C-alpha cells in the first residue's frame, strides 16, 4: 500500500487526486503545519526537506510533485493518466508540470515564504505586492500558450490536470481573478465536478 503525507491546501492536492483517479490502494496521513510537524524528527526521517507531499512506496520515499505524478501514472497505466506510449507527448506533459513546479509554485511561495529569499521585512512586503502580477502573468501564459481543451493535453485527462487545478485553487488568495483566464476557469470548473476531486477536497477541509 502507498502512503501519502499531505497538508490541506498545499500542492499535495495534486498527487492525492491522481491516486484517487488511478484507483490506487493508498493511505493518506495529514501533516500539521500549525504545530510544525513537518520539521519533527519522525517526519524528517521520511522527508529530510521538511515539506509535503511525500509518497512512501515499497521501494522508498518519493518527493516533488512532478516525480510523484509521473510515478503514479506509470504504476497505474490502466488509468491512462499520461501518454506513456508517446515519448514526445509525455515530455510535453512533464514540461507543463515542471513549469508549475519551478515557476508558478515559486511565484506563489513569495507571498508566505519570503524568508527563503530575503531577511528584511520591507522585502517581504514588496514580494507580497508582486504576487498578483507574477501569478497573473503565469496563468496568462498558461491560458494563451499551454492549455489544451478540454484538458491540458487535449482530449486525454492526465496528471497535468490535477496539478493545474491545485495551483488554480491559490489564485483567489493571491489576488488573481480566475475569470481573467476563461479557459483556466472552465478547466477549474470541470475539475471541481469530478468525483475523485470532490472526495479529495472533502479530505482536505480543515
């Protein structure tokens, strides 16, 4: 059985949804950021980065959302969560997820994690003021150049879709109106209607 460590509202939502969509046999365990559980000795023994998500498999622990999503898609091929028989299309999916991880998530993190990049309070405030602009620009690029229809990769629902949905959840809090990106808004609506998504979001309620 797989074991997913998650915290509500984090990027762990994406892997949680993928596990549900895959029909995986897994157990989810919540990590409480309010009590700093992510930095407890027990959790650091699982993930020395002190972050979520972490996925415990029979071969070891996986971290980083793109890697976990790719693993889920390959271990459960019948779920068809990635174009595994098309090297170029698979690389495109990985490219999209890498952009979400390395650029979009990092832009969002400047709102709450400014101490990773600066020490002055004025710097933190400046970072926060930039969030609507930087996140808005990221999602404008996704809207115009990266998003297929009805799903990210076109007709096939893939691991890209729960990941995009997860980061779209952050837009309102980041001061970005999702209606400014109609295709993203439509994708978010359709994702919200999926049974697996509803089940996971219920589990992530505080």
